[in-house]
C-alpha cells in the first residue's frame, strides 16, 4: 500500500533520515529496530505525514497505491495511516470515551473503513469498557497507551505506526494486545509498523524487520535474518546488548 523511495529528511544539524526505501503491504507486521537517534521516529512521522513535506527538509517519494502521498489532503492521509506515539496527553479534562471517539475526525465520506474502526470494537479490543468515564489524568501511563491505541483503531487507518506505544503497558497487555493486533494483520484488516526496544516484541509478532542506524536502513528482512548477532552488532556494538535482540 505504502511505498517510499530514496526518502530523506534533513534539518539544520544534518539528515535524520537518509536515502531510505521501504514498503508496507496490507496485512503485515513490521518491527523497526535501532539505537537511540537512529531516525526511527522521524521515519515513521515522515511516512505518516505528521511532519508535512517542506521542500527544504524532504526529498524522495512516497506513494499510496500509486498516488503521490505528499499531495493527498491531510485528512485523507489520516484516514489511511495513524501515527501513535508513546503516550496520549491532554491539557484539559477529557474522558476516555471522548478521547477514543476523537479518532473519528478522520472519517472520509464514502471511504470503506476496516471493522476495527467501530467504537465498541476498539473499546473492547483495548479492554477499556470499564474506564470509559474516567478522566485521562487519572489513568496510568499504560492505560493511556491503551486509550491511544483505541483511538488509532477508531481513526480507521489501514496502517498503524506504533512508536513505543506499548512501552508503559504491563507485560500481559503488551503481549495480549500484540497478539490481537497480529490477528488483525493475519486477517488483512490492517498493517502494523512497531518501534520497540523490547526484543521480545520486536521478534515475536513481526513478519519483517527494518534495522536502522544513523538515519539509514542497514538491514531488512525476516526476523531471523535481521535479529541476529551478526546484523545487530553493526548497530549495537556491545555483544551483550546485541544478544538480547536474538529471535527465539
């Protein structure tokens, strides 16, 4: 669905993403791995369109089913791709149900939406039924991440870019929600691209892995081809750290 060719994103201090070419197909899970400062978050935000595309920063091409992604209306992009960060914040009192429902802003009349975008489905999927009337400020970090994921589902996106979105959840939620998302990918409902520093998450659910370092894609392929000491030692120089990322 989404294809980027020779994608670069530069700022005054240099290139944060440099010459990256990737594809995201419907129904697959991609794990994005790399050290801090590798450009992982920037890549996801550029692909999602949350940074827009100023000519002084952006070069290369991005297409959505052969359409120029950079020329599509931002609301249309939001109906197809959702970028979810590490936590949902609010500057004013906001109930969980209202925060999740806010994802409906991306509804485009006449566009087919995945079944995962149903509000009741999303609340149940993320186990939020009992928290619907709670204020976001009273929730834990992991609970707010579940709200964020539910809002992304309601957004109706076919691709979820998850940027450390599981990081504060309890382990049981991380793996249970990961398994539920994997089921949706297997059914062809949506695709997932996950940034995580947890080697268990990175390898357990992925169909493919992207490995980044210093703004570049240095390896790409099936988990056992990328999450191994030979590949990871190139970006994680300490052998003890690299071994943590080995697939089971």
